[in-house]
């Protein structure tokens, strides 16, 4: 650590714990939740590495988290940000194998929106040289979730439903579904995105603002019999679509892009049609999936990015020092990820 700076710049959390609210992943002003500050450079403990940041992504989970609405509590003064890529510049005992490597990582000690990040070595994936830093910064959270969830869909028939299909994750799942010979049924808010999603791999695209969307979905559902609904929106329309799915259908909620709290209107379907409502969280998948299976998924993810089958659409690059004043405006663009660079 001798040649490393004692302090670093980071976007740090202004609040502790949970907020008790459920206002969704939208912000008007990042300064309500974050501030830029010079803080001590973290030191890696046993099994940990120190990473010099190359690029970090901004995911909806980061926004839920900084607002105190995510599945883990905030620690005031800690850098925010879950995911990124960078170079391992110091390693604690047992983590020396990663020294000097460029890795994608999920932050597990000190957040990714900082010049330096500490995390567990198990939360790092060495990157192939043919993967760009932008792709490296979004290599774990969405791609691994896409692989895990499409795998669940594949085990349950050949058509599946994807909401918020224009999201980065939705696009990954539509193209993966097509490549596996499945029929993704994509739900979007904006009609103008229909062609793009069909090109990517959606077999059908329905626009959720269409007043006949439930009837159109019911027709498709009778025809294609999707049994898995991968849902990042989880609102009342989701519930209506779930009710229009066939017996044994599974509504898998993995995101809460809408702030609407859905009401269950046909609980009899859970009893008489064996339908199920479930959640998916990548953190649990990583803790419960054997390392060898995870390594296979990692290799497939990197191969897909390296050969161009998958890519990270980037709407804007923001320098870390400019993040807090500019993040809210940058997030208004709907066509890709905001990527943070040091
Ligand atoms: N559970 C897990 O383990 C896990 C892991 C990864 C991601 N996720 C979740 O997956 C979802 C997508 O993540 P991402 O990084 O791919 O997102 P993203 O690329 O940032 O895209 C989000 C998109 O969703 C659409 N959207 C936003 N609010 C919406 C609403 N109320 N109703 C319908 N659509 C809405 C918007 O597209 P348009 O403007 O085009 O409609 C927006 O661009 C998020 O909910 C995230 O939290 C969960």
C-alpha cells in the first residue's frame, strides 16, 4: 500500500440504514442522497483486494440503495455503488492470486463509486483482454441475472414473458432467449422500441400503454403458453397478465421499477391452477449455486460480450468528480447505462 494515496475521492452516502419508504429507482437530485468527498483509501483485509477503478455502472439497485430502499442497510460516509471494473493494486492474505489483474467486481466492503474499492476476492472475475471497460463495468449484475433467469424459463417451456424489456437486462434476456430457441414475449412502455426488441430476439412485443394489452396478452398466452413471467415492474398490470397466464404459471418478481403496490385479485388461481408468485435475487443465487456452475456461467457471459452477441448500451459517461451534480439528468436518458469513470 506504500505507493498508493492515503486518501481518495468518492461519492459517499449521506444517510444510514433504511428509509422505510418505497419511492422506486428515480431521483430528482443525487445530492439528496450522496456527496462527493475525499475519504481514506480503504485497505484490503484477509481474502480481500483493493481495486483501482476503471469504470463503474449505475444500476436501479444502486438508486434503491442510496435511498434506503434496498435489501441491505446504508452506512453513512461509505462510498455508494455496487458494480464496476478495475485493476487489483493490493491484495490481502489469501487473495494474492488476483494481484495485478483487471477484474469485474461487485463491491462488498466499500462501494464502487470511488477511485479505489475494496471487495472480497470471490466477488471478482478476471476479465478477458477483449472485453472493454464499459462492458467490464456491467459484467456481473445484469448478465449473471439474465443467465440465471432465462435458465429458469428454459426449464419451464419454450415461451416466457419479460417486462421492462427495454432495460439492459430485458435486452440481454430477449437475445439469450432467442439464441436458446425460446420465444421471449417482451413488454415495453414505448411503442417505438418494438422493432429494436424484435431485432434483438423478442418473438412478440406488447406495449403496456395499449388499452387492449391484457386481451392481446391473453390471446398470446393461450397460443404460446408461457409459464414464466420475469417481472421487473411488479404493478397491477403485472398481476392482470399473471392472471391471464396458463396453469402452473410462475410470476417471478425481480425488480420494483413501479411504485404501485399490486393487489391480488384471483387468489383461487394459486390454489386451483397451481400458479406461484416468487422472487429472484442474484445475491441468493450466487450463495446457493455451486462455484463450478457459476464459473460456467461467467465463461459464457464473457464469451457473449467478447464476440458481440451481448453489449452494454451506454447513454452517458460521467467523471466521478462530476457524478453528484449530474447523475439525475444523466439518468433521464432511457437508452442505456450511465457509466462512471475516475
Ligand atoms: N433481483 C436481481 O437480482 C436483479 C439483478 C439485476 C437487475 N435487477 C432489476 O432488473 C431491472 C432492470 O435493471 P437494468 O439495470 O437492466 O435497468 P436499466 O437498464 O436501467 O433500465 C430500466 C428501464 O426500465 C424501464 N422502466 C423504468 N421504470 C419503469 C416502470 N415504472 N414501468 C415499466 N418500465 C420501466 C425504462 O425503460 P423505458 O423508458 O424504455 O420504458 C428504463 O430504461 C431493475 O428493476 C433492477 O433492479 C434485479
